[in-house]
């Protein structure tokens, strides 16, 4: 491959070269503007999909609300669009006394037509931003000059801002949501629930990381007078926090309230100064919100690529949301990464011959290339990682020449935020084989024909919750549903010949489908180590009772997948 990206013509002067470059740029710009029309159609389709995912539907999405490894919060909530239309939550909190004859406090969303709606403002805001994005796409497609690069660039910038803001609302930093004080400044109307909750209970719903986030708080007066009501007598009654409870806590005879991040803070709740006595945080994943956020992230990336491509052809430097136009006679930099030879080729094209002020260098963090020429500075972000640290000068064109090329050793880089893709049974088939990572020896035979995903670790708990708290059976006895349905604690998963099971961090296969050695661990005859026959690397372990072999996934010296 030639090291010169744009060789000048031998009989062309600097002026004619600039004229030809401008003609080429105009043709590229015309082609790019035509291609944007198809991109806009694709963007509109993606935005409409996001709108459908967040729009109200006939049934809505029923989500399980369950505290992790405790009985503090158990129940379900139905989200339909931006409203919570149904909900039944059982609370077992040390600071919330249940009604007489019951073991938990039941909190239900009212289904009365006259009851106020429990609305999630974040979803409503996202829907508004998506509708604004659709309006921008329609305006770009049907109005304005499609050949006007400045108009298209401005519309893409506006579209990018709307999509970015919509994704940010769904993402919502969990730490920021935990510190959110709207639960105190904007409490929910008691008429939303049937019957109304006690005055010392706060119920707050929000969206965080594309999941439904529930905070349940029990409150007590900030300054107590020794009775079960706040001083002054004009505020609401906060029952359950009397002198007997405080005396029991002081003597160590009663249960201590759990520690949380708001234990020392004072809030104004319904006109009264209160403290948070007990706080429970429950997160419930919403498939529709997860899908919508993933689509918005892809749409944002597509628009960003379009903006960058248009900026390059229009000879603009792209710096986030700030676009700075530069002169068409400014010197140009071209950087291309060649992954096969791990080399970064940098081509410098000057508009005038170099002088004493011309300098080409790598930035201190080795992420940018900096060109200083004619009292101007041009920066480009490198498409690969350059080893080393600190400032480094590069070769410049010789006197009288306008361009030169530099080759720099480089390595590909990947974004730290890029999620690690987990294996799924949908990507595996009968041709999939397990190999030892260390020696590449075959671990599994060709007997495994089917691969299946194991359920999540919370599957049994959710099934127990469903059978124990069915929405259509509000009053029922706690039966032995887990034992009869097959997910009781005593039930075990047994291996099945010819079937491989895919877990989050391991594979579970039948002993007869693998070519490994099993050794009993010291002082434990029930669990055996599974080792590679060739290199003796420990691949996992075997349970003799279930005849299941568990092998580790790639990431440690264990097994790898080949198809």
C-alpha cells in the first residue's frame, strides 16, 4: 500500500491542486447529502419502535417487585405507558406495624376511575423527546433544502441532542436517584392507594438504568416529645414510634433500625420535619425500557457518525457539540489504522511550505495528533492506541514540499464502557465443542446436540412470589406451591445426556458427554475436581448426586468455545 494518500500531480500548481480538492469535496458532499435521506428513513423507523415500546398498551407490563433475600418488599406492579395502573405490594418492615391478624402491610394501587394516576415523569419526558426527534426527522425530510449542508448539519445536531437527552433520562445514574429528594418535596397523593397508606410511610417510584426503582421509607418526627406524635400537635400523627420503642432500643431489648444513607438527614415531608427511620430500595428490570434504551443508544451512534462524516466533508473540526469552521486552505491531517500490520499511517498535507512555526506532534496522552502551521492549530483524534507517554514530535515535510507520511506502531483500542457479551444458548448448536484453553484439547464430545439457557438465580423466588401472591387471589393461605411445582429448595437439577446447559459463568454438561478426569477433593468425597486429560488443568467440578459437570467459561484458564 502506498504511504502517500493523495499524491499531487506533477504539472499542477498549489492553486490548481486546491481547486481540484474543492471540486472533489463538493462531489463528496453531494453524495453524502443524498445518502442521508436513506439514513433519515432508518432513524425514523428506529424512533417509532422506541415510541411503541413506551406507549400505553392493552395489558401493560407486569413487573415483580421483590427485595433481595428478604421479605421486606414482595409484590408486583403493572406499568402501562408512563402510568402505574395496578399494583399490590406486601411490606414487612420492623418500623411498620401490620394490621391486627396479618403478618404484613398490604399496599394496593387504586383501580377506581376517580383515583389520581400514579405517573412516572421520566417516561413521559422520554416520550416527549422521542416525539420531538420524530418531528425533526419529518422536518428534515419534507421541509428545507435537502442540498443545503448547513441545514442538514443543524438538523442532525438537534436530533442528536434530543436522542442523547432521552437516553440519559432512561439511564439516570443510580447514585443520583438514591439522592433524589422529590419523594419529600412531591409526595404521592394518598388517594392513589386503596386503602390510603399510613402517614409515616413514603412510597416513591422512579427510573434508573432502564429499570423501575422503588424506595419505601418509614418516617419519624425529627424532634420527638416522648409521645407517638410530633410536637405541636398540628402535624400528622406518626404512630409506632412511642416512648416504649425508644426505651427498648436504648436498653438493647428491641430491634435496632437498619442503617442507611439518610439516617442523619432531616426532610420536610407534608409540612413536618421528619427523619427516615427505615429505607428499602428495590430494583425491577423492565424489558421494554431496556430495549428502548438500547435502541436509543444505537440511534445516537448512527446520528453521531453522520455528523462526523458531514463535518469532515464540510472541513469542520468536530469537538463534541461545538463545531468550529476552518478555512478551506488550512493544512489537513489524515490518520488511518492498519490492523493487520498494527501500524498507524499519518499523512500531513500543508497548504503552504513549512516554516519555523510548523510542528507536528503527539499529545501528552497519545490520543491526539496536533499540527501547528501558519498560527493555526489542527487536532484529530487517533483511531488507535499509541504506546508510550508524553509529548513526541513527528517528521514534517522537507523544505519546499507540501506533504509527507509517518508510520507509527499502534494497537487497537476498545471503549471501557463496552459491555462484555455473555454466552447464550441461542448462539450454540450441535457443532459447538468445548476445548481446554491451555492446551486446546477437546473437552466435550459430539454427543451434545442441544444447548439450553439456565434460568436466572432469582427465578425460584419470583415463581414463589407468583404462586404466593397472585393478583387475582388477594386473600389466600400460604401453601406448599414450591414443593409441588418443582422449584423447592430440596429439588436438584440433574444432567441430561446430549443436552448442554449455559449458565452466566459456566457450562453444565452430563458426565458421559465429556472427556475429562475426575478427582475427589481432600476431606470431601461428594465433590470432585474435573481436569483436562492432556494438560491436567482444572476445568471445573462434578457433583456425584446430580452427575453434573460444571466447567468455567473463558476468562480464566479453563474452557473455551469453538464452532
